[in-house]
């Protein structure tokens, strides 16, 4: 028994997961020495599963609240709110002969990178692996666990306040489920990938997930995320870009959600209005009074001079610097008909390879292959090998679609 900030806890025995592994006790780690000892135990495990719990509702930067790690023999729930020296964990995250297994890891990787200034490598994403093995597209963790192990996970603590202390034993057990059952899921998917020779299919995507640039805020592109930005054009987009950059900087400095600084619709209104004097802001408040709140009005009153200057800067900038919406590929009627045929062909290929159609190709991928081949996912990697090559043969008249006994099929052109 030991006593920590959570009160009195004992190392808790987790429920068995059938024939997928051994029943393993997990440890709650809240001291530097405990972390050193745990990392030493699993560094030769070959792989470990990782998940995080965090809170970001009231802050710009997420607050890392728990880190769950499991190997086949050792499991731990690490408390980052009290640990002071994370060097052993950082070394583990970067250990090249230890695969770090996540499920849909973008948020976990982002927060680990922000906190520890390092990117976990190498990694394995069970959601991505499941997609190329025929499971539902973007399958959730609980659904995948049920499909592979038959266990139905209880998700009652999905919205728990993980920063609250003490956490209940039930909440900690719940958090550990996210790595405990990830072990048999990984084992099963890895075996399937090897059996079907599909491991290479996801290598490029896994490397992209661990690119640090993926998790850096690109200030010049923030305007693209504005709700309602499609209403803007020309210099309005330039003003919106400057406003978004400034809002982001304020949110970072104050560590507050950007929506708490000023809402998207207010920025849209300012960009459309192109104010030239302080009195122009009155029309924004009047026009949006039905959806404005005291915080927005107070914000505009406090920062009106800055907002006005940003609007002026946008209007004074040369048109060559203005952003623009991405040009959409115009698809002709004949290209639409061709796309319908290619979509039918993709359905056949997906069924033959037991893979979800949405994983193989979307209509956007099809249209991209027709109008600009280089920008389509179907011209790259495993998708080209499985489907893209066949689609190009059809486009060039080297194969044809036909119907036999009510079933559609493809064969070489006569």
C-alpha cells in the first residue's frame, strides 16, 4: 500500500482479457523514482501502448492530465501533474526499437510534442491499420476492441475532469482500459498486416503522423478555419487573415481558447465591413446584436484601435499578397459520367480486397485523378498499386466495364 495525492490506493489488478494476454497489475506513478523504475522495466518490451487524458476546454494549450502506458508485462498510469523529471519517459518515446502503439493518435502526439518537445517514434496507429484491413473506416477504439476481443468497454467517464484530484479508482481503471485492450488489438492487427502483406501500405502515413510540422500552427493559413469564410473574397480575406493571426497570438499569450478572445462571426463581420473609423464598429454590434454577447462587445471596445489598424493594414497591402480560396476543379458532364464508372470500379476493387471503400477512395480522389492526377491519393502508394493503376487503364481505354449474370465486372478491352 502507498499514500499519495490521490489518497490511499493499492496497485489494482485489472480484469483478464481472455486469451489475448496475461492479467497484469498496473501502477499509479507519482514520483520521479517510480517513473525511472517503470521505464526501465518496459524499455526492452519491443512495443508498448500509449494513451493520454487531457483538458483544454478553458485554455489554449491542452493540460496533460494522465499518461497511460502498457506492455505485456507492465502497466502504469503516470501523473504528469506531480512528476518533475520526465527524462526517462522522453527517452522511451524516442527509443527506436520500441514501437509506440496508439489509436487515432493525432491529439496524443500533439500534446506529447508540446509538453516534451519530442515526437514519439516509431509509432503504430491501430485505426489506420484497421482501415486497410477491411474494418469500418475511421473505426472508434471501443468498436475496434469489441470487434477483436468481444469486450464492450464502458465509456461513462468520457467527459471526466481529468485535472480534478483525487480521481476515483473507477476513473483510473477506465483510463487504463484505453491501453490495456490496445495490446491484443495491436497483436491481432499486426498479424493480419503481415499475413496479407499490407504493413508497407501504412508506413508513409505513419511517418507523416510523426512529422513535427504537422503539429505547428501555420499562422498564415488560420483564416481557412474561420466559420463562414467562404462569404469573403479579395481584400476581405486579407483582413481576415491578419485578424486571425492577431487573435491566435492573443490566445497563446493569455492561454485562452481563441473563441474566448473573439468569436469567428465577429471577425467575419469586421472583414466584410472593412472599418475605416471607430464609429464603424457600432454597425457590427447592431447587426450582430441577436448573436453577440457582453464579452464580444467588451472585447471590441477594448481592442477597437488594434482591429481598426489591422483592417487598414489589410486594405493597404498589395493585391499580390491577398490569400484566395482554393480553386475547385471544374468537372464536365462527361467527366462526371467517367467518375461514376470509376467509382463503381473502386467498389469492386474494395470488395475484392476486403477493404472499406471510404478508405480506398472518395469521390474527391476520383475527380482528382480525372482532372489532376498528381494531386489524387489514387496515384500514390498502395492506393495506386491496388486501384489507381486499374483506373488509369480504364481511363485510357485498355479495360472495360461489363455486366454478366447481373453482376458488374471489368475485363481487358477487345
